[in-house]
């Protein structure tokens, strides 16, 4: 199969990124216009509908040739402005831990998704799974996958707070991926200050117990927060990863 710049390809059901990380279903199920190739490393570039851009390499073995010489549309012509430059979440490894798709799905479950911009209780224009940066009245996202793309980008900041707790020794042990995901979800919901208070100087068992206490709003226990804390605790205590 000849794959070069401009070739349209589809991906195998078991495709993974070149570094071995999981590829989301919305990427595997789309068709992509190849941006570049270097031996067996192929950068997908833009999907055929020009709604997403993926800049991480994938092994050519996972690709099936669809057609030749399709010119990739420019982002500014057709891509939703909130989604521009959001496709490349696979950055060069900086040594920082990242939230996994399991953690992203947990957060998405409790945040809920609205594809049309709305004002949150604080009067801030919001869209998708709680995204606020650059959102204006009448903004509309094309799909839940576009909203999840924004969520993954937003979560980088909250994962960074967990990494900060690791670097500074507030977190006294090296967390598993499940523990990291649970703490990132907690931070996204409760904030960096509450995260630091939760983890500082505590063992994993103590954190698992204390996380359940963060289930109040306005001084009252809230059923939704109670369920979220319980699910975060189950993820935190899951030793399967």
C-alpha cells in the first residue's frame, strides 16, 4: 500500500498510537487525510470532514488505503473555532503523568454534556463538558466527541495539579494510573486547594477514606456528589492498573 501526503486512510479496529497508547473510537471510526509519512510512522493530520486534527504518529500497519490525493481543508475554513488545535493531545513525553481514557469517561459521566453554549450559575458562558475558555453566546459544537476533545485539553491543567503534589511530596507515594485518574477527577470537581488538603501527608488508605467527605454543597450533603466521590474512591482503590 502506497501511503503518502494526501492519501485517505481508515484505521484497523485494534489500532493504537505509535507509542502504544490507546486510540479513541472516534478516531478509529473516521477516515483521515495523511499529513506526512516517515518509514512506518504516519501522521494522520485532518479527518475528511475537517472537524478534527490528529498530529500523533500511527504505524502504517494499522491503516487501510481508501483513496489518493485528497487535499486537506484548512482549519480556518471549516473547523469549529473552539476545536482548532485541540486534536493533538499526544504531546512529546515530558515525564508528566496524564489522565487515561477511563478517567476522562468518569469525569464526562458526572459533568454532563451540552453542545450549545449556556450560562453557568456563575454567569459564565459554558459549553460541552464544562469548557469555558473562548466560549461565546450562540456557540455550538458539532458532536459529543468534539466536546470530549475540549474536555481532554482542559484536564491537562488538573492533571498538572496532581503532578505538582507528586513533585513536592504532598503525595507521599507514587500513584497508580487509577489513583492518578481518581485524583484528577477530584481536582476537576473540587479544585487544587481541596486536592492538596486531601493528599498532604496521607497514605493511600487514608486518602480513600477522606475523599468521601467532599460530598457537600452549601453545607448540605448532595446525592450527586456522594455518588461521584464513591465512584472516585472505587477507581482509586482499583488495583487492576
